[in-house]
C-alpha cells in the first residue's frame, strides 16, 4: 500500500467538510455524534494498557515494588474482569451497531465490513457466559472493600479512591458554568462520588438480609450497576492520569484531552439518573454538562477523520469500502456491486420463469 502523505491527510480532512451528501448518508450537520463517543474509550485505553513490548512483570514491579512477579492483587483481577466486560459489550457490540446505523443503508452491505465485524466480535461477549457474571464478581469485591473501610485497612489499586469515603459521601459538585466541566478534578470527583455512593448504598441494603447469598440474588441489578460505575471511573481516571504525562506530537495532548472530556461527559449524560439520584450533581449542573458536551462535539468535528486515521489501519486490514483511506466510497461501492453473483448476467436466473409472467400478466389460473 502506498505511503500516506501529510498532503493526502490534509486533503481528506478538507473533503470531509465539503463532500456532497449521497443517498443513504445522513446529513452532516444533523448526523448524531455517537461515533465521537466511541473514540474516547479507544484512545483512553492507552492509559490502561501496557506499552508495546513491555513485559507484564516489569510493569507490575514499577507499580508495586513489593509485589512478587506473577502475583496479582484482587484489585488487578477485578479491573481485568470489569474492563473486559465493558470493552466487549460496549466497544464491540454497541459500537459496531452504532456505526452500522450511522452508515445508513450502506451499513448492511457485506462490502462495508460491518456485518463481518458484528458476526466475529458480538458472540465474544458471551463465549464464557453473560457479562453480568463478571460484573457481579466485581460487585462482590466492592462489597468486601466497603465492609473493611472502618477496620483501618486502606484500599489500594483501583479502589484507592474509597479511602476518602467520608468526603465522597458528603461532597457537592462545584460546577457553576459549563466550562467548569472541563476541569479534570471536577469530573474525577463526580465519578468517584457516584461509584462510592452506589457501592455504599448496595452494602447498606445487603446488610439488611440475614442470608448474604439471598441478598446478592435480590440486589443483583443494583450490584451490577455499582460495578459499571466503578468501571467507568477506572477508564476516566486512567485517561486523565495518562493526559498528565508528556505526550509527543504538536496538539496531540489537546485533542486527546478533548476526547477525554467527551467520553466522561457522555457517560455522565447517559447515566444522569445515577449522578442526580445519589446527589453527586444537581439537575442544573447536568444541564450545564450537556451544554458543554455539545460544544465539545463541534470542536472535535474538524479532527474526526484524522483521529480515526491515527489508528493507522490499512484498507486491507479494515476490509471496508466505506472506510477507505482515499474516501472514494461510491465508485468502489459500484465496483463491489458488480462482484455479486446476481450481477454475473444482465438477466438474473428465474426472471423469464417467474417474474416476467407477473409483469406481462401471463399467469395461469388454477382449475378447481
């Protein structure tokens, strides 16, 4: 494949704003912004994943010098299970389906590459059972952590935020204008307060049952939601943590920060019930978050194509006519259509036998 030049990328970015709207493609300005929300977790995963070529034991030693190689803490195990559940279910299943809908009628075509992605990745969500099992496993660990908060044992790892449980249970969001939602500390505190209050509420309700297992069965829905809140906090916190480091490339850190805010505010928007019902934010602050989210969508739009291209997937790897790097969608859609077996001949098989009599009203009536 030819090397992609900066000039090609610049031209493609400009064309993304001026190309004509074709049949089956939603208008540019009215098209939903759901696709922008899918890029946040993908880019944010760099803050959680291990650098390419770095052994896991080396990273483990760097984060916890006292831990022996090969020994993982309960926090690491729950992190793996939680992120596996959310990434498989949301990023693959929901993300592929969202992209298909955003492509209009073209998303159904095999040449778009989306049906194959759907068939390959969606079953992976349940290869080992329902993801609810993973969430309940995390919820058990959260309940154990909450029960130990008063014993003097400090939470570590991904649950270290629960050490400030007294503050998080009483704190109030200080957002007064929409721009306040761009402050990492404000976003982080809101997510920490949500996760903590949901976990504590579940622990309090669980203590009312004489049989713990029966309580887990009755409160499974609430426990799963608390685990999801914990997972959302992990992704957001690791994204913010990564952005505090030095990131090479002019303007890269600024754009990634924009994606981080979009992802965090999108999660807040989708889970407003949790944030408002737990008292983390007020309805007015929720409205300001939505206002800021709309502003971020407009800001990230000019860089949407470049952000997708930054993954550097080749056309051969994608296998999609719609995702071609050169942007020549419709000419190649026409070429792919000719490869269909139905187009091998001008007149499809069965036309003269079945369809032509209907069109010419030459149907034979049955004799009773």
